[in-house]
């Protein structure tokens, strides 16, 4: 067993022990289970953060025995645990507590079988994980309820984790919520948004509220604009069927990027407790100005990469957005008038997620620029979420030599260089949190509804029958309309 202690872990979370529990994964044969959940659980076992008794019960329709399922999961761990050595002894101990129950998610007897297995292995705390096709979420929760699996014995808990997407619009999100809340109380419903579990997204709070020097400048008096970019170089990678129904706005902005925006812009919570933090995020999301239909063409731009329509599972006439950009305004005292430009897309020039906070320029320019032109607004703070996690601050400096010529330079902090070691993946963090009952990094229903309200006018406009999504060349920063959206507001995207 390794003895490497993870230096990034929050000591409070680290200290809280996970009690005995079983995790029931619906959709256990799917991509998410293989790529994210099992590698995360294996890593947690590797770091000795799970009790030895931790059990997994996988379910899907595919007819498999326990051993076959264990082998599939071992293959997944070996393939997708890029930064964790495979330890055969650890795996054999871990795999002993992995079980599989085949069955149709609409079949009540399958839930009886799951209940029976939970009883046989004598676990009392159970985390149900919905990783199926989203259209099954409500039905699975109801079947869990009908089989009485939601009822915990004294001192034990039963929780449900719901993968994104949570609904496909406001109405369906509300309907799904009602079905879930008929079976589980709100405090046992964990809506996952894996961006909130990313170390660098959590660090935004530490950076803002753990330091005294940034927060006083974190407002409309000093900040000119904020740009949030989540660019991916890959395409839809075999997820054409799902993606053509979702599109970039639903897939990334409604959830991940609005949560990131809320983290950047929210007010400090009075205490670092789940509902205090979530109240602030929710308040911020509610204060984003909702676009009027006639504003959508000015403040939101979709795009589709050339070649998307030929992807497997995609309709040849598809009008789905694989790129989406929007300008959001926050109507509160801190942010009134500051544009938040948000964009995401597939097949962009590189994989990069960052938040660029552009400060106003000095009121008067006293110095000549050195080599090249001085940017109009030289002070830029960049929070890099991935792939090279870090923070950098740009400012001007005197160029050595005669005369008073200045040029922009950067002060850089890199996670890897400062802390060494690896950071836990978002799923590691979030799974542990669900098991210890800490919902700080999970979204709440009011947050989900607020973000659907923000994106709905845009969705409506883009879905109207005569609307055509502009195309863009793979490997570019989306359609030219995205740049024009900023030009109209006297700004440019930062395409570094
Ligand atoms: C998922 C989206 O939620 O997030 C994917 O469905 C996207 O389309 C992914 O690729 C991006 O996550 P990450 O962690 O790789 O930035």
C-alpha cells in the first residue's frame, strides 16, 4: 500500500471517516462508470479513504455474473486510472466487495434483488448512483421507493446521487425534482456537477476569501469584464446521440460554467457550511439577468463544427450547437454593468478551461510601451482550471535600460510546482463528500432551476424553426459571430 499522503485534501474532509456503506450504481456498464466512477473509487481505496467493507453493487441490463463484472471493472481501472499504479493485491481485496445484478430498470423484481443483496452483505448505509440515461432517473427513483430501499434503519442513511443533465429545461427539471423528492428528502438528494469538485474551482473560494488583497478589488469599480472559457479540442467522441439532443449550452453552460461563474461572483458565505455556501451560489444565479427574446441574438452565439453532422448517431440535418457563447450580466451592487462572457465548444484549438478577470486600466498612461504594443488593459488575472492548473497575474513593468519603457509581464503560480503530488479528481472529492454527507459541492434544486431560467430564452431562440446554427471550422475558436458579440461591446476574446 502506498503511504503518499495527499497534500491537496481539505483536512476537515480528510478527517471525516466514511462509514460502512454500499454504492449501488445504475448504468454500471456505461462509460461514466468505467471512465470516472471506478477509477475514482479505486483511487480512494488506494489512498485508504474508504472502509475495507466498502461495497459496490452494479446494475445494468447486460447479463453478467459478479466475476465478469469485476473483470470489466478491473479493465476499466487499468485503462482509465492514468495516474494511479495498479496494485493487484489491493484490487483483489477491493473486488471481493463488488457485485452485479442484471435487470431492467423498470422491473420491480430487480429492486427486490438489490435489496436482498444489500441485506446479505449487511450494509446499512446506501448511496444510489444514477448514471443511466437521464430519461430513467425518475423511474429508477420511484422503483427504489416502491421497493422500500430508500428507508434507512436507525442511525443509517440512504442517499441518491443524480448525474447531469438534471432535466432538459426548467419544466422537466422541476418534474424530475418532484419525482425524486417523493422518494428522498432534499438533504439526501445529491445533484452532481463535477466542475464543483475540481480542485481549482474550489480554490477560487480559497483565493477570494482566504486572502485579504483580492476581494477589495473584486467588483465593478475595478473589474472591466470576466471571460470564462471551457474549450475542448475533442469532438463528441461517440456520444453523438446524447449530444445532439443536448448541445453545448445545455451540456456545459447550464451546469458547469454557470456554477463556475457563481463561484467567481458570489458573495462570501458567513460560514463554510453546505447551505450557507449554497445559499450564496443560489443568490448569485438568481441575480443573473434573464435575456429578453430580442436580446438573444446580441448576447448569445451558437456554432456547430463542420463535420458534426457526419458523426455517428447525429442527424444529418442537425442544428445542434457544439459551441456556445453568451454574455451574462449580474444584477447586483457588486457587478452591475460588468459583462461576464462565457463560452465553450468542441473541436476548438486546444483543451483549456480558464477564468480571465480583466481589470480596468490605470486612469492615465504615463509611460511609453516597450517592445510591441501595450495592451489597452494590462492588468489581467487568470485562474487556470485545466490543464495546467494555476493562477497568473499580468502587470506592466519597466523594461531594463534607458528611458521609461514598460511592457507586460506575468507573475505565475503553478499548482504542480508549489504543491507537488497529484490533486484528487473531481469524482474522488465528490464521492467522498456524498458518503460523509457533505453537500457543499453539490447543486441544490433552487440553483438548478435558476440556471435553467438563465439559459431557457437562449434555448428557445436557437430552437425556433427558422434558426440556423452557424458553422465553424474544427480547430478554430468558433464562428466569427462569437467575436462580433464582443466587438459590439468594445471587447475581444482572449485566445491565448
Ligand atoms: C461533461 C460533458 O459534463 O463535461 C462533456 O458532458 C465534457 O461533453 C465534459 O466533455 C468536460 O469535463 P472535463 O472535466 O473534461 O472538463
